[in-house]
C-alpha cells in the first residue's frame, strides 16, 4: 500500500507535466490556427484577383474587335462616319435646374504682409470660425 504523501507527490508531478505540455502546446496551436486563417484569407484574395484578371482579359478581348471599338467611339466620343448625322438630345429637366445665387468665396481674407508665424496663427484662428472672412459674391446672370 502507498503512503498518502507519495500519491500527492505523483499528482503534483503529473499536474506539472500537464502544465508544461499545456504551456508549450497552446501557443503552437494558436499560431497554427492563425496561419490557417491567414492562408484562407490569402486564398480568397487570390480567387478575387483571378476573377479580376479574367474580367480584364475579357475586356481586352472586346477591345480587339474593331466593331466594338467603333461602337465605343460612337457612344463615348460622339464620333460619326463621313456623311452620317449626329443628334444630341438635351434633357429639358437639366435645363430647368435653378442657378445658385449669392455664392460666397471660400478663401478668407488674410494679411499678406504678415510673417509666416502670423499667417500660421491666423489660420489657426480661422479654423474655429470657418465662415469668418468670407466675402459674398454678387450673383451672375447667365
């Protein structure tokens, strides 16, 4: 039969060994999991970039077709062939937009002859009051 003190010592030794294993294995397991997550994120990024490459290759293939180039020149640049007529439709809603009246200049008045540190201090003071020093501009008639 074993003495109670020997059983207690064995449990302490077993606990110490388990603690050492835990201390060595937990950081390793954590780094393995972090690396797996990083690998998954990089694989997702690679898949997205491959989709982008495929899309760009398809776009490049479109631009190799002369008919597509001609269509884009007609639509985007309003090019026409000799003898063709081009029509541009003007939206009446765009013409009815109101013009802005009483616009204020966004540059405050500054003292031009002040030294650089005075100009810096003036800019600090104007930063708290964004509308100070603004001069209203007379409305223009179109």
